C-alpha cells in the first residue's frame, strides 16, 4: 500500500473518531509508524499563544514523559509556518540551541498545523535521537499533507465542541424553539460580543432576607425550586432567554440571542403571567407552609452589549450596559411605589398594552443623569 492510500485510510479513521484526544493520539501513532520515528509530540496553541503539549507518544504507542525536544525548532515552525527537516540537528548550523546538543537530538521533522484561515494552531514534531538521516524530503512532503488533513479534523472537532458548549448554555436558558433557531442560524450570532436591541427583565422576591431567616432551610429550598421552575417556564413560553439566577431573583431577556418579533410585548405579557402564576403558587405555599411570596419586576429595553463573558473555567452568555442596569433599578423601585411591575416608556412604545399601566411620572433613576418616564401596572 503506497503512502497516498495509507493517508486516505488514516484520515478516514481520524474523521470517524470521537473526540480531540483520540484524533491527536491516532495522528501521532500513525506518523511515528510511517516515518519510523522514535517519538512524537503534538502541541496546540493555548492561552496567550503559548504552545501546550497535547499528546506525547513513543514508537510503542505509549505515552512518554520524555519531553526532551528542541523548543527553538518548534517555535520557529509555529511562528513562521514553515516546516523543518534536519538530518542531524546537532550539526545543523540553522539551529544553535544548547538543548539540541544537550539532548543529543538528531533526525527531526516539525510541521505546522494550520486552520482554513491560515492561522497556525500548533505543531507536529517527530524525531529519532538514535540515527542521523532517518527522514527524507518525501517524508516531509507526506507530513505536510498529513498535517493539512489533521488540521481540518481538529477544526471540525473544535466546531463540534463549540456546538456542544452552546447546547449546554442553551439547555436551560431558552425555549426549545429558540434553541433550534440558534443551532440552525448560529453563524449569524456573534457570541464573542455584539450590540443587540432587546428587553431586559429583573425580578426578585420581596423581603426575602426575613423569609430566609425565619424559614427552615429545607422548606426554603423547596419553595424556591418550585417558584423558579414555574417562572422559568413562563419566560421560555414567551420566547425569552433566562440569563442568570440572582439569589432569590433572576434576569431574563427578550430579543437575544436571536431577534424575536414583538419582544417588548412578550416581556410585558410574561410579567403578568408571572403574577398570575404566583397567585396559584401562593395558594399552595399558604396551605403547606403558611407563607406567601411577593415579587417585584422591572423591565426596560434598548441597545446593549451581549456575549459570552467569563474565564476559561466558568463563563456565561450575558448582557452588560445601561439597559440592564436601568431594568434592575426599575425592579428596585417597585418597593418604593408599592407595586409589582414597573416598566419604562420605551417598553410600552409600539405595544397595545399601555391600558394595563398607569403613569408614575418622570423619575430620577440612580446612575442616570436624565429622568425617565416610568409606569406601574394598574
């Protein structure tokens, strides 16, 4: 079987494999076998452009802890995108690294892994420390073609990982209909950050501190779980997106990550649905625990920044800016004005629901220079 046929067979196996680790291990095992190399390493770009060793194998297909390689050669390939072959690294005048002499490095091939947009994402490195001249130009040509195929497989796997991560984010935050649209039209959404027009709702439970201090923990958790389950269902049924839980409250959005029609109206209707549902819940809570909940809801809309924010360990899709801040302030004002729902004039604009509200007036919102016109439900 010639190398072209071997390459087709290998790439078929790799493309049908499950998981990035499997792909990298198979890649290295086959490269070592075909080139008669002693060892091999695959490094991928990590945080801040630093190369991380993802897998290290020897000729017996076993993981190796012997990480004695020339990082000067690897870095050269990574930065230039130009493959390197050397028949005796210790005598090769291109490389004057002391580590090459110290580790006794001889035959080496290192080739870049390049994504479709020509971005270098890593390096495949194989060597033989026992013999000079193990690799030839045909080996280098093969490795370049091989690396190109592997790069595509890695890219596909990264896209699949991103989809899986997105699915986890969507799982409990948006309705199944919106989730389907996001999966279908995901390329139209910039999760890294973009300006979006949407409505933001903040809500929390009134006098929760007192409730928490005077209610057994098991009962409190049971009440909160029932409350959140019902309220979350309402948000999703009104095509909203549950952004985050905030202790005894939560933030929801209407109109992100995908644009929905009548997002203002849907946010208002969701608020009234929540009050109706709370009445039903309170009948049960009163009967079982002699407890009744009261909530406050604030809704505002406008243009804000939306995207996935956080660290490598924990991140979330959220919104930031003046709009969510104002919505939170409106929720806080429900206490002052002894009402359950307060909305801004912008929310009512373009809806036929103004008959459900009564004007409070032009109010100075904490954190804003200008007064805004706000309304409470009748």
